[in-house]
């Protein structure tokens, strides 16, 4: 979760290339590139950052004919940078504490781009609802969606898939084998549904929420079951159990439908 994976590219000019040019050239560059910032670099490090605030100042103070080097000298600013290996939560906290909308990101003493507070906020919000192993949603978000579904006047299908004997398989083949199983099943389940359906994982159980009528849900169950039955990992087939319910065609409430699925998963065949 390093911020180097979330940097945005920036427009930049080397100081030696632009120092003798006028601020009118900087304005023209902004108009041509339609970009909110222009980084002035010295030895690949940010020396100055022109933003719309500076452009407005240039217009108001009628400084278009001033040389770039003179403007930078007269308007020195401290540029706060982030290290590329910094964790996104630490970076988010730093920007929030300093009340910064963005910060340049450095790696090996060179600028590699910038990261915005908005980007970090969105990523952290995803962390809160995503399962980091499989990249599907987590139980916390399942509970949120269940609660929210009560406010929607839409049919809701609930499908649950429990991987059987996973702890035994882990003891026989190791922890990495278990992780491989979970990732493989998650990917296959995601490939079996639409982008507008929701997949969640809690331990060895996957849950699916789909806003469809019962007929469509049954077709989804059969399709998923068929695809998962064909999975082999290291020449082993992984046993699983499925259950589904529907509101309002099977149960009248979402909570009853969830309870029915959970009960079916623990029933002996």
C-alpha cells in the first residue's frame, strides 16, 4: 500500500530551461497544457510549483514581463514532499494535518509524480470495505449493503458459497495453498457475475448480492456452480457448498433470507 502505486503524472520544466523566460511564457504553458500545476525542477527535484494561485497573482500584479527566476526568488515557498515508499495511510494523515490538497512524490531523490489528498481518501475508503487478499468486498460492507437494501424497493438475490475442509487442506498443503484457493475462487466468482453485482468474503465463505428476480438468480447459481466445480488447484478439486435465497420471492425480509442461506450452509447433506 505504498503511495508510489498511486501517483499521478505531472508537467515539469527544468529550471535551467525556463529561468530566463518570462511569466507570460508560464501563462501560455498553462493555457496550452490545461494543467493545474507546473513543476520547476532543479536536478530532478521540485524547486517551485506554479499553480492557479500564482497565475492569478501574476495577472493582478501585472508581472507578465518578469523573468521566471526573479519571480521564484521573490516568492520562495517551502515544498513538502512525500517518499514513494510511504504507506498511503501515513501520507493521508500528513496531508490532512498540513491541510494540503496534493504533494509531490520522490523516489531515489527524483520527482516521480504527485499524489492528491482526494486520491488517498478514495483509496483508504476502499481499504475499509475491501478484502485485501481477494479484492472483493468484506463482511463490514456486506452488513452495510444488507442494511441499505432495506431502503430499496428492488428484488434481491442472496447467494453464499462456503469452501469446505479449508482448514484441513491448509494443514496438509500449507498456508500459501489456502491463499491460492481463496484467490482462485474469488476470481472465478467475479468472472461469473456482472459488474453491478456485489461479492464479499468472510473467512472461507463468499457472499453475493444481486438485484434480480428469482429466475435470474437461479441461473446465476447454476452458472457459478458449474464454473467452480471445474476448478482444480495443484490437481486437487476443492469441495464447496452453495445456498441461495431471494426477497421477496422466497423470504419477505432480507434478514430472513440471510439466515436461511447461513442455515443451509451448515446443514448436513
